[in-house]
C-alpha cells in the first residue's frame, strides 16, 4: 500500500475521531455537572489526542489532514439512549481500526492504530457501563430551549471557539518550528476550555449549546507561518472586540464576567501571536 492510500485510510479514522469528540461533548454538556459528565469529557479529550496523532502522521506521510467531521449521532431523548449511541460509535470505530490495521503494511502506522484501538475498546466498555449508570442515577437532559440575544451570543462564541480550536491545531501540524507548534496547540487547548465555559453558561440560562464551526482559515502545506499568524491575529482581535462589547452591554453579572474573561484571553492570544510574528 502506498503513502497516498494510507493517508486516505487515516483521514477516515481522523474524521471519525472528530465526529466522536463532538458527539461526546454534546452528551457531556447535555447531562450537566456531575461525575458522569466529567468522565465523558475525559473520553472526548482522549479522542482529541487520537485526532492529533493521526493528523501528525498524515502530514508526516506527505498528506493533508481532513477537516471534515465524521458521523455524529445526537438522537435519543435521554442520557441512557445517548450512552447506547456512544457504545455503537465505539463499536464502529473498533471495526474500522481493525480493518485498517489489517490493510496497512507500514509497521509504524500499524503500531499507532493498534494503540488507538486499545483506547476505543476501553471506551466501549466505559460507555456500556454509563448506560446503566445513567439509568440508575435517572439522569435527564438538562438543556433548555431558550432563544434570545444572550443565547445567540453564547452560541456564536462556541462557533468561534470551535473554529479556532481546529484552526490552531491544524496549523500546528505543518510548522517545523517546534516552539511555535507547541504555542498553537496550547492556545487550541485554551480555546476548547472556552467552549466548555460557554456551553455551561448556556445550560445555566436554560438553552442548548450548538457545536458547529465556520470555515477554518490559513492552514495547509502551502501556507506560510507568517500568513497563519496574521490570520490568527485578525480573528482574535475581532472576537475580543465582540466579547468586550457584549460585556459592556450585558446586564447579567455572570455573562459580563465570562465575556470579560474571554476577552482577556483572546487579547493574550493576539499579543502572543504578534510576538511570534515579529520573530519570524
């Protein structure tokens, strides 16, 4: 099997990991605070590591990681049904990884997929246990249906944060500068924290987080690091301005504090990227 064929298979795996991350985060946010939500978020973070490993391997093979999100199943009226869907998602991932391990003859890639497979088998067992746990604890969907100016800006924030998580991660895979690569990945992790804060606030105001992203900018083999950073600075300055405006206009103390905190973080990112750009 040549590198191009291996990349095609790995991108299918990567797309599956992307879909699983969003499916599991939706379920964690829908359950609300508590031990089970934390356990599901931990699994989502493991899937993020898988995505990271796969993307780095794809770039190492001369390919480009796919930004397409794989299947995300968000049906089911209550947490036990969600957990059953997550078991199915893991079973499908296990079958795909087994097929790809059998098909790929590159020992390094095969070893990576075997490593990921072991995690997926553990996740399947975890979610099977979570089905029973959700029933025992009589967990319900804590999301509401409120739609107003506040919920719109919070969901806009999630859309932005989700976009830049992808943007910074995927940019980092192409960088040869290890320090810059690490900085972008660190800021992507911070942006994922922002997603969680915004989602929690949406639950508090009896609404529902919408985990969607917009177009990812300035990433790929042919994009120079300077152009990546310029795009990142633009988006950080724009969103900092919007968060700042929202903080001034909001009459709700919790929303105001969250927006001020997010604005501060985004300005930090902008300043950091500006310093990195100067060093180019």
